[in-house]
């Protein structure tokens, strides 16, 4: 017959306390491990690839400071793109049409007509 050694009752609360700490720790760690496992199962191509329209919105041209005027004869392409309604193509067309004698000459540029000119006329100058 097998004899079992009796555990002193004074040790039981310590054992239960240690076991409860371990269980609580596992409860906190389990969601983190599950979230990490779920992240790793997502296809990398879906995380990295962004549609071209979203990429253009993310890389928006900087805005002009209030009251700032842009010299259309000397401004960089990036500075011209900061004008309202002016994108990369129109900015390049402005650069290609230089020099300008007056701001109205900008309406001779392909793609810039009255509506676009009205949006930017307060922000441009010629020197």
C-alpha cells in the first residue's frame, strides 16, 4: 500500500495564493498573445498596399500661410502646388510658361481659366 505524506495546512494558503497569481497573469497575457497571433495571420500585401487615391491624399501639398503671396515667376513647383486648385500638372505648366509680366497672364496657361484664376489671384504676384 502507498502512503501519502500529509501537507501541513499552514502551507495551503501560500500554494493557493501562488496559483491564483499565475492564473491572473495568464488571463492578462492570453489576449495579448491572441492579438499578436491574429496580426501575424493577416496577409502582408493587404497591410502594405494602399490605393493610389489614398496615397495622393496622404501626400497633400502644404498650405500657404495666411497673407502669403507666391511669385509665379520664381516659385518652386511645390510652392505653386500649395495654391488652391493647382496640382502637379498645372504647377509644371505655370513653370513652363514663365516669365509673366502680370498675374492675368496666368490665364494663358493650359488648364487655368477664370474659375481657377479667381481662387488663386489673392495669393499670387509677379516681380
